[in-house]
């Protein structure tokens, strides 16, 4: 089972219906339970609004659990997911926030950084439901990284996806400065080409070790700033969902100021973003 | 006032001679795998009062001391060289890298600066006269300077050493680079404070104003300037010719920033360095642009600066062995202790901590730049400067060989070929795949005192997932277990054995690869290395046809 219990942060925004439809589709796809979380007052009016929305989408009342709670939205959502054992939280988010909001941290961005479970962020949810076809996953050679690849693969198989792209980023900070110590440009270029070849080979061995045989697989090694390069590549190559392992450290304000890795992706989300949190079991 | 025709001739001639000798001797050093700047500094010693000035004072004076005007012109050119050198050094400092690294790298970065700094500061504060202070009233800036000089790391030498030792892409390499970058940043901030304290600037400041100025400048450039530059670079690339437009933009910004810091009473080079960091952080700055700038500055401007160091000082009369020994001892003790402490607290093994300590104990060009400015500001005597230069050169020369020595002792960094030992190579007549795997596990467990059952279980579990029988008679069964270093055993089956291979051929060369559980990338690296090395049938056949284990190891070494 890819995910056992889905959570959806539900609001009465224009995207609410589209997000509910996606949650319903994924609930059926994963044969999972669904937990709806609304941050705000529970009264007759809001209840009526919610039931009408659920009716429209066609979610059976026996197939979900509803949580109403007041408080700081991101904290309530994150705490509820932990308390209810949600392993995939679905939420909507803007592709890019205003600069101030990005640094202060919006609800969606805070969830991406701080939720303990995996998070699926949809930047352009639509009411018309179509399976994701173009999957990309950011490869990291770690336990969380292996889990992200495995989840992406299982998800892609369920969606009957056209392609799964494995992206590995290579970064060699300080390579250019070796020129000042006597290296020639040919020498650094040759070294870079060798590393690229070695990384491509490693990535192919990794794919083989992970046994990802039943899908059209593509492997790509990108040279440059981590997070930034992959995010651009996914966007330029028509990625529909980008699966990334979560960083081992909690992202803080300093990581937003001096962006790296996931922060580059969070700042400008290239397509639907799935952040995998837990290690592979 | 302008230069006369003769002055122009001698000015240009001196630059030409500097470039010629700097490059020439630099290339000699490059050929023996030593940093090129060592050759440049030696060229300066050769052309300066130490050698040429003693042999032929008139020729030395014609070339490098023709008239006060020529000296002023030369000093101006030299200052420009230094500013541009600091700009390109800043370009390669990646602040986000430190944030993306784990606990160990952060601890090493912090302790690698604090311990040598404290040691240098304390000793020079307690014994300023023994360490060559010029004016005892300047004890505080002098001690701060010695502390900084001992804690700073030369990023270019570090980067080149890592490249030569093939450590660039390893965890240790990344930790060393991150720490070196952090050391540089902290070192230059402290140094700008020292220069401000000396008060030889346009606007001498009270100490608290000095600190406020430095913090404000760094914050504005790194927080706001950095974002603006990142926004402007792609726009500029569209409207200017590439790469000329961008290179011009970088130099203009670097000079502008240098002007600002000089004006507010810090040193010009600090402005160039901080602006370099802000520009280098841009995701839009292409790698080839960085390299063009590096080539331009390091081949034309850097030699002028490094050669000129020896042009004004006599390295023989100012040589003080005791001072050299004190500086070297403090530097080695401080850096090694700081790095070891950081590495150990960060959970890095002892032998790898030593490699990190040695990697960071390289002072090189950065310390020489610091020393030059301290000398120009009368903070240190010439004999202190000479001792610092010798320390910088010694640590630059010894770092790579010492690291290499400890690398050989740490099996983690060995290539596949180096991991294969003749005692773990054998010929077999096993009847089945599981039988040969059992023999291989047995071999490894005997030599490395591992539990045979556990090892066998792990390898067979992995084998059940997907067969490791490859093509052309090669099979690489493998597993990850709880061991510190990778292990290899090799079995040769002359007739071949059924191994569910991809091409259906029986396996004749069976390589068992066991790697540490906590390092998944190492397994991939070694598997990729074996696949690349044994990609064609002829190579595999050569190994299979080896007469004995020793011949096998020798054949394998020939293939690498």
C-alpha cells in the first residue's frame, strides 16, 4: 500500500472542490482512509457548506473522518495529522508566494517544511480528474531517498504513468577555484565529464538495485545547484508530479534566506509536489 | 604628473618580467603537483632583494625600484590585482552549502576556526614580544591578527588537493570544502575589524561603530544585494553580449563594493570579497563564466601580487627559525585539535577526522594576503611576515601527501582494485550458485571476523530480489551489512556456473562485494566502478585466465 491514510486540509476556497475530488480519487487509488481537517468554527452554516461540498464531490459519509478545530491553521493541521496517523497530507498551494509571505511562511509552506507525514501539494488542482502521467523523482542515496523512489514507482504504476524520470543532481562546490591553483579548464572539464559519467552509471545501477522494471524509466544527472536544477528540469520537461525526499534537517528561516535543496523547489513549485518524509520499511 | 617614456618602459618591463618568471617557476611547481602560487612566491624571492638584489643591485633597482612614480604605478596595479583576487575568491564561497550540511560539518567549521584562533590569540596576547609585535600598544589587534592568520584556510589549495586526491565528491571532501569556506568568511570579517582598529583609514572609527559598519555592510550585501544580483544577471544576459557583459558587471560591482568598504574605513579587499560571495551565490551565474573570470584573474593579476611579495623583502635576513617553528606548531596544533574535536563530536571516525584536520590545515594564499596587509599597516614586522609566508608554503606543500597517507589507511576511500587482496581470491569447483556464494562469504568472514551465517543470509536475501548474474561470465553478488569498511572476495570458476545471468551464460568470475549498511552510495560507487572496468569480454577473460591469485591481482591492477 503506497499510503494508508490521507489527510486533506479543507477550506471553503475556490479550489476546495477540486482538492476534494483529488483526495477522493487518490483515496480510491490507494484504497486508503480519508481524514478531512477544517480549521475554524463548527456551526450550522459551516457544516451545511461542507456537506454540500461533499455531496457535490460524491464522497460517501462513511468513507471519511471529519476533524473541526480552531487555532493556528498550520499547527492544527500538522498536529491533527500526527494524532490521526495520517501518512499523506494533501493541500493546495500557490506556485509562488509573495516575497514577504515566503519568508514569513504561509500555511502551505509551513506544512511542507514541518509536517511529520508525507505531503502532496497541488498548485493547480482541477475538478476534472486525470491520473498523473509524467512522474519525476529526485534521487538521494539514503534510506529516505530510497523510500521516495519506491513510493514514486508504486504511485506511478497505479496511475499507469507514461514515464518515471529519476533525477540525480551533482554539485561540486569550489571546482572552478581549482583553476587558480594550477588546474586548466580542460582538466576541470574532463573531471566534470568523468564525474557525470560515473554518476550516470551509479544512477543506472541504483535503478537496477531498486528493481523498477515495469515502467518506462528515464535517468537524468544534472550538474548545478541542488534543488534549483531539478526543479527547472521538471518544469521544462512537462513533469506533472515531482517526488522529493524530505531533508534530514528541519528547514528554518536561514534556509529560506540562503536557499538550498528543497527550499528552491518550495519557493517556486514546478508542478504537483510530493514530499516523502519517512524511511523505507 | 605622468610617467616619462623611460618610466613607462621600466614599469611595463617589470610587469612582463614578473609574469614571465611567475608563470615559468609556477609551471615547474605545477608539474611536480605543487600549488602554482608557491612557484610565484619563489619567483618573487628570486627577483627581489633576497637573490637578484644581492647579486646585481643595479638590475634589481632598474626593474623594480626605478623611480617613486613607477613604484606608485606598480602599487596601484598591485592593489587592483589584490581586489580582483579577493573578488574571485568570494565567488566560490557558497553559504547555502554550510546550511545544507549536517551536524558534523557545522561542528568542524566552528571548532576549526575557534580553537586555532583562540590558541593564536592567547599565545600572542601573552607573549607579544616573542612573536614579533611592532608596537606593544597594538597588542589587541596584533593578537587578533595572529589568531586569524592561524585559523584561516586557503580554499584554492584545499579545492585542488581534494581534486587531486579524488575526494571532491565524497562526504569528507564536502565537509572540508564547507569548513574552508566558513573559515574564510569568518577570517575576513575578523580581519576587517583589525584593519579598522588600526585607524589608518579615511574615517577612523570607534570600536562599536566599526562593528556596526561591518555588520551593516555584510548584511546589506548578502541579504539584499545578493537577491538583486540574482534578479539582474538573467536580464543582463539577454541584453548584453555573453560573457563580456556579465564579466564586466561582476568586476564593476566588485570594484564598487571595494570603494564603499575603503571609504567607510574597513579595507577595500573586504568589500570585493563580500561582493564576490553575493555574486557567486546566484543560480544564474554559469560555471563557464566563473572559470573565465578565474582564468583572467589568476593568470594575469594573481601572479603580480604573489611575485611582488618577494620583491620588497629579504627572506634570508628576515628569516627567524624560532618564529617559524612557533607558528607552525600553533597552526598544526590548533587546526588539528579544532577539526578533530568538531569531527569527533559530529560522530566522524578518528582516521577520517585526521584527514579533515590535515585538509583544513592549509593556509596558502589567503594567509599571505592577510600578512601583506598587516605588514603594510605596520602591524607586524618583516620577520613575522616571512615566518607566516613560510608557514603558508609548508602547510600547502605537506597537506596533500599527509592526507594521502591517512587516506590509504582508511579503506573507505579505496577503489575496487585496491580492495582486492590476493588472500581473498580463490579458484573454485562449486556446483551451485549458493555453494559459491557460501564459499565467498566464508572467505570474507574468516579474514574479517564476521558472522558467516549473518553474511550469507544478507547476500542470499539480496540475491532473491534480483539475480546479480550479469553478462559475459561476470556475477557480482553483494549486500550491505553492519561493517565500517567495504570488503571484497573473488571466486574464479574455470568451467562456469549457472547464475541466472542476463545473457544466460554461466558465471566464471564471481565477485562478492560487501559494503557498510550506513553508506548506500558506496555500494553504488563500487558496483559502477566494477561495471565500468569490466565492461568488455576481453578484460573479463584476462582475469578468468589468471594462473593464480597473485597473477589475478596483478592483471586487475593492469586493467585499472
